[in-house]
């Protein structure tokens, strides 16, 4: 047989003849290639087999849409998820959907007795509800242990939903209560048998996608205790001992028999969280390691900016250069150059907000909440062993706590939203100079403002005034009897009726006189009281601080923060600096000597008044402060300064002839009357904006005083009703001959934790003359979200937002920012240049992040 015969493809002979040839059949070395038809048939057969085999993850997860919509799904049988336990299949790794009953049974079997042993401890850590669930008579008659707290309930449930749920599971109960917006509900039973049956039925039950937890409710002692949990006097401190939760107990007044008999002192109750761990979770880590941990966390957060900006980049548009270069620096949008440490790491906070409530021992306490209210934690513990709180703040919390033991008015109930005493805020002002003792930082504190938040709803004025007089006397005596004596500059009462302790800007403020030695009666007679303000110093400048004005809580670290922002902004004499969300004007005023002009924007009226006053105190003439929400006034301000052509060489500048006070008043009045500004005409009484020694009247006035003595409500009646358009018109008419234009335009933004409003982002992005932006953020997640909109290229055609079925509600801030970039008008994007962290909050996971954006 020839070689040509063995290869039918080469010689082209008939394949059938060779297959039937004896030579071919007897020779095992012959290889016959299949025809193209046979190849195609085999390929089609394999494709059909693959189509018949389901995806490995088919029906391995339960359909959440099916469960939420009464066992119905729009996909029907074609849905890739299982419609019920019967359709559920095991996953490729032989595990089951964690939310399925099979997975829960397996988990219970694997855990065995460990889960049962840890349940009581887990319960104590997660459930710390010290508020009264029912009326006093019902709670006292129900007995200890008959009230239970259910955690991980759906937030949209009300009391009716909870009752229906209990009835569906055949749980017998006496009463059940739940408020919308909380994951906690309360159930009261009639006897121990009902409690035992309910625990067996409910504990670990799947509700939605979470397991139900059942915990004990610590009963509130309705009889008032005359002994304070902590005392400010040195004599009482000698007899104190610390509980595992941080409570201070007077060992001279609480006997061992009382501890053994009273259920409030049981070991299970005392196995709670530590206030030190809740408030300062990094306190047990060396400070150098804290900084490294924060830096590492920030690097991971910054990578989100690169990833989301890459996803948001429109189709057909090339990726920005900074995204392409991010691979060389580990996926970061720009280099994180480091983290600046805080000069002071112990007792550095100049503002502390202490909640008023009940401790896990059931005693009136002034301190910090031990967890989230929505998670069922209302227990409050004293601020002992918190390294970020100063000794002076702790002392005033102790004085106020001791006063509450004897007060006839109730403490605020977070469940029923009733009560009187709500919160104590301590604000401190330091003396000028950089020589702050690290071992004794309290020595530099020279002024203290106390703000007591109350709710006077449906209470007699005479009773309230008597209580205020007693409180003022208690603070004065406690401050003078302490060793060393405590500074006390002003005492303010804030009347707030809302649910949360976060009061609006127009909440009523009242300054109380307090005795100084034997002069208390004289103060009451002539009604002379101090003005509601204290002072602090940053970079050699003196700043006036009102009760509700924003001021950085770490003064010494803020100096480093502002200096860094100024260095990165590349300021000069021909620079116009926009200070957005300026607060009391700290950033703009500290940098005013390095720029031509500062324009600050702030929505808090009292903070704007403080900023104007701060400029006058320090003799600064090139600052202008505007009161209003940035999204409402920013457009008019930018048009006023940036629509005209920049300054031309050879033409002298037009000097400003009007004072900054006159300009501020014209803008404040226009913005204050805007309905959307959030600042009503009934703002807290603050006094004339151009005076440095005016007093706040005890009862307050309806309106922010203007220079000429008329209130804002009166100016509104004169026809000032439109916000942005009227603002631009009025300021342009009044300042046509005094507006100076600058070559270099820079903005420094220091927004609250939620970040900048989308309207402000658009205005900053679309104004081409703004070439440099310094973003200071106390929440890096918000910075990333805002930077996505500022730094992502614009699409060729903008799209309108589609929020059908409220689908954006559960999006992350970064995902929502990606969607907003689709509607960004055509404009040149910014580019991240560099970033730096500044640690303003030692012993906590938080820090400030500064990022420079340029274009």
C-alpha cells in the first residue's frame, strides 16, 4: 500500500472505498479524518446537551421578590431563583441559602449548645432598653421579667403588625407595642408560662431576612432616688467604685444586701457595653497604630472613586488621564500623602453633647448612649474613662446628673417622646497661645458655655422657671466648689419639642442668669445677663462662638487643617476665595491675609452673625458672609463675581467703598426670607450683627436684628420674597460699583457629613473660571460621591433622571452619584491631584480628609 493511499484527504480519493478496503480495515495505523457534516452534528449535539443542563446556581437562592409580594413573581417559572423551600437546590459547594430553613437547622445543629450558652450574653449586649414600655401602674404590676424586647423586626411595622404577627404564631400576650422606624418591639406577658412559651416560639424566628432576638427590658425605677450615681464633690468620690459597665456606685450608701436583692444589680444586667468602647473604640490601641489604621481605611475608600468614575464614564468618551494613571498608585485616584497627627490626643474635644436618660442600673444619668436607638439601646452611661472628653466636661455632666436626682420634672422618654430634660452640651473656649500642656490641657480652658435642652410643652411657666433657677444655682455652686474651680461663662436653655435631640436652627434659646458668690439676687433684680457666646483662638485670631454655631471640636488640629487647605489652594493677592459652608468663618478669616477677598456662604444665621463679628474683632475688611443655603444663593453669587471678564492688566481695580457689614446685611435679609433656605424669620435672638457686646434677651424675639433695628419679618413685608433671583438683583444693584474681579478663583468647601447638595456640585462644575477646588470632608464616603460628579467626563447628551418606583432610595451614595453624572451639563471635569488626612478625632475611626481638585 502506497503512502498516497493512506491519506485520503491528500489524494482526494473516495473515502467510502477506502473504508471498505481490506487493507484499510486490517491496518491499525490508518487515521481517517471526520467529515464537516459529522463535525457539525457533534457540535449541535453538545450545544443541545449544554442547553438542557441548568446553570450551577439555578434555584440555589430563594426569590426575595416572591416572598415580599405574597408568593407571586412576575418571572414565573423562568425565574432563576427558587419560589419556596420545595424548589430550593443545594449550591455547588453543598451549602444552602443562609436564609432558608434548611440552613438554619444545620446551623443550629452545628452550633449545638454553644449558641444557647452565648444567647444570654448576646442579648445583654444587643438589647439595652431602659425606657418605660407601659404606663407606670401596668409596668409596676407586671413584675420583673414579664416584659420582653423583640429585636430585628421590620422597621415599617407598627403595633398592629406586631400583634398580628404574635397571633399568627399562637403567642399569648398582655400588650404589644412598636413604633415605625425602629427595629425593636415590646411585649408584656401575664405570667411566666406565657414568657417561656413565647421564647420557645419566637427566639431565632426568621422575620424577613433577619433572625428575631428576644431580650429583657430593664425596668425603670419610678421612685426617685435621692443619691447621685456620681458626685462632683471630692468627699463622695472617695467612696465610689466602678461597675463593669462603667457606672460609679457609692459603696458607702449601697450595701451588699441591696446588690443581692435588687434585680437591677444582677450580673446579667451588668454585662453591658463599655461607654469607652462605644465612644472611643480605638482608645486601647497605641496612637501610632491608630493613624496607620485610619490611613489604610482611607486608601480603600479612595479606590471607590476610581472604580465608580470608570463605570460612570460615558460610552465613546475616553477615560480621563487620572483614571489611567491610577494603576500606578494602587488604584487610587491620587496619592494619599499621609495623615497629620493631632497635637492633643487626650481631652481634645471643645464640645460634648451628653444625653440624659437612664443607665443599665435604672438611675438618671448624664452621659453617652451605649448604642443605636433603632437597635433597642437607650441606656446612657457616664462619660468616665473617655479619653476624648475633658475633665471640665465630665465635671459638669456630674453636676447636672446630681441635680436631676432631685428634680421634680421628668427625663425625656425616647419611646413615648415625653418628658422635660433632654440633653446637656458643654462648649469650651481656650486662651490664646500655642503652649497647651499635653498632660493638663484643661489649664488652657478659660470660658465654658452650658446649653441645656428641654421640652417645655404643656408645662406651667412658673414651675419651669423655678426649675431653671434651681438648675442655675446648682451649676454655679458645683463650679465654685470644684477643685480647681470650673470656669462658667454663660448658661443657655434650648427649648425643643422634636423627636430627635437635633434641634432646628430656629429653636428657642434663653440665657439664664446664674449666681456669682452672693450676687445672685442682684442679677435677678436688674436682669443683667451675659451674652450667649464664648471665644476661642485659631492661628492667632479670636473667634466668637454662639450656642448653635459650627466650630471644629479639635482646635489645635484645626489649625493644621486650615493651614494645609490654604497651602494647597495656591492663594495670592489676586485670588477670590469662596468659603462654602463657612460656619463662623474660621477658614476664610484665617486665610484672609493671603487673598484679595473672601466670600463665605452659610445657612445658620447665628453662625453668619458670628462670622461677621469675628471679622470685626480681628480687623479683617476683605470678607463678606452670606446667609442662606448654598444651593439657593451660590448661583447668584457666582454670577455676581464671575460673569464679568477678569481683571485686565493696566486697568486699576475698583476699590470697595461699602463696609462688609452693609453688604452682609443686604444679602442676609434676602436669603432669610426664602422659603427653601431653611432659616425662618423666627430665628433665635442673636442681636445686632455689627455689635460685639449685645446681649441675647431671655425670652427671645421673632427675627434676626438688622443694623437699623428692624427685624427680618418686617423686611419681608416690604417685598423681599424671592431668593436667588432677588438676591442676585439686589446685590448687583447695591454693589455694582464695588464688586472687584479677580484672575484666580478658588473654592474651599467644608460641608456636613452628607456632603454637597447636587445643585452646588453642578454650579462648581459648570463654572469654567473656577480652576481649583479644595474639598475638606469629615466623611470620606461623601467626598468620594461628590468627587465622582466633579471628576467624571460629561456625556455627549444629558439624560433626565428616572426615579420610577423610587428605585434610587436604597442606592449607595457612590451609585447615586454615577447616575447623576448622566445629567451633568457639558463642562470640563476636575481631576484629583493629591489628598491628605488630618486626625481631628483621636481614639475614634473618624478623621478629616482633604483633597485638591484642579482642571
